[in-house]
C-alpha cells in the first residue's frame, strides 16, 4: 500500500510575520503586549472566524478585516483604534516576502520524503505556487492541489476526492496534516482519512474538538509517526 501524507500550507508549513509586525505597531502607539500574547490573540481570532465565518479568511474583504481587527483588539484587551490597523496594514504591504517556512518545515519534509508520498491540499489564491517556490518547498511534493486552481475548497470533500484520484491513493492510506479543525479535520475525515492538527495552543478556542490528535509542531509530527510505528512504504 502506498501511504500518503497530505499537508495544508498556511500555518502548517509556512507562516507570516504578522505577530511581530503587529507588536511593533502596538509599541508605536505606546501599547505593551508580549509577543506570546499577540500570537495567542491572532490564534484565537483565527479560530473564531473559522468557526463563525467559514471561508471568510480565504477571501477577506476590507469589511471582514475590520471585523477581524475588532476581534483581535478584544482578545488583546486594547482599544479598537482604526489607526492601529491602518499602520499595521501599511507595514504589512511593504514586506517583500510575506510567507516563510517554519524552522522545522524543510528538515521534517526531507525525513518524511524518504518513506512517504507527500502532497499539498490548500485553500489559496494564485500566489500559492510562488510561496512554495520562494521557500524551496515544491520539490518535496508528489501532488499539489490548490483550491484556486481546481475550483473547490476545503472542507468540501470533492477536493480530497480529487487528491485521491490524481494520486491513486486509497482512503485508508491517507493522513492529512493541517491547523484548521473546521476545514482540515472535518473535510478530510469525511472520506475516512486520518487527520492530525498542528496547534501550539492545543486546541484552545475550538470547543468542537473531540477525537482529533493535536500536536504542537512538525517536529512533534515526525516523532509521533516514529513512535506509533505508522507503516512506511513507498511504491
């Protein structure tokens, strides 16, 4: 049996510097919050929108982002000052490379590639291929499915079915790794896939999580696969 590990892209393999940039802007407004508090507030805001406004963060409007900012301010316990968001938005657009591979992304993919087929299933716009190329990740994947290219998004089961069709993988030989319970876990398990969520905050703010396996990082994923003796066989 050919075994497949499928990955989400954003905040599973790559991330932005949004937390550092937002903390920098807060300092300009004489607001002191630790980087960990800022990271947690972004995390909780993401989870709130994933649950209450499915799909919005994939294609946000300006109005959506202002709602997101209000949510972020609430978690950080700061005043909802539009000047903060404007300064953050301006600073963000000046970044020439917005997405960066996590420190353990490449080392873990190199190890996994030895024993597994690797694939990507991601809700992303036309910039996905550039993100992969800029971070030198494309070469690690046998199949890459981007929602903007295939015309369907997670959690719709059709994108997972398409992944199986293109790869020839069987449902019981697929493990999906993502960070979004609502898109990644609910979507992939509809086809009988296994799913692991990467979440450094261990599911905080996701009340619906029941049986999902939650790990803190890609390095923990690698250790988990070794510890649990998941069969390794490449065809």
